[in-house]
C-alpha cells in the first residue's frame, strides 16, 4: 500500500488574488445576498455581475442559494435558482435560458482523483442546456452536460451526460423516457 506524500499539502490551487475575491464574495453572500428582500432578485443579479458573472438581468435567485465562484458562472435569461441551491462551481458552469433549478439542488463542479495518493482536486465544467428543469434535491456531478429540454427528477444523482428532451430519475440517474411538449 502506498503511503501518503504530503509535500504539496500547502500549495494553493488558486492565485492569491482569487482568495481575496473569494473572501469578499463570502462576506457579501453572508450579508447583502441573504438580507435582500426575497423579491429583489435583480439586485442579486447585479451583485453577481459585480463579481464577474456573465448573467442576463431577467433571472431569479433566492437569498438562501449559494454560489461558490460567481466569476465562473454564466447564466442566460429567465433562469430560476431556487431556495438552498448550492452551485459549487470550481470550474465554469453554464446554464441555458428558461431553466428552473428547484430547491436543495447541489451542482458540484469538483471532485478528487482517488487514483492518486495525494487526492488532487479535479475541476470540471458543467453545462446545463435551455428549457431544463432540475427537480428538488438533485445532485449534478462534475463534467456533466445536460442537453436542452431535459427533466431531472427529484433526488436524482446525475453523473453522466443527459440526452436532449429526455427525463431522468434515480440514483444513479436513468433515462425513463423522451420528453414531449404538447403546446
């Protein structure tokens, strides 16, 4: 069995400037973000823009939602980020228009390489298409690409790409059928 080598344990994975920016964002998110009246969605969008997000103005963020690194977040218009959603975007996260991310969803853009004894951090981009609905309590894993029109059921664990206009449920996620729009 290999022993753990800790020679790189004190090396920081990000530039110093990002740690300062992150500290400021944590303060803003813990105060202004949470304390804004729940209908002041546009002010949360402005805060995200100030921290470098590429985001359209017509989006809704609940005050209990969390974004780890707003400067790596890109969101199109008419997106709703529900209560207690956690976007742990260690890498770029892109969310398409007309998308709903329901309460308690966890979007995780990072993991660790378990094949390396040092367990280095692995950051992977997540892309969520247009017209997607992610149900309550779902987990979206690193590197996942969700096609347009996908529905992810409540409590689903999605760690592989999702085909467009499909419905996924379960742990692990399984495609149960195609999504059909009748209007």
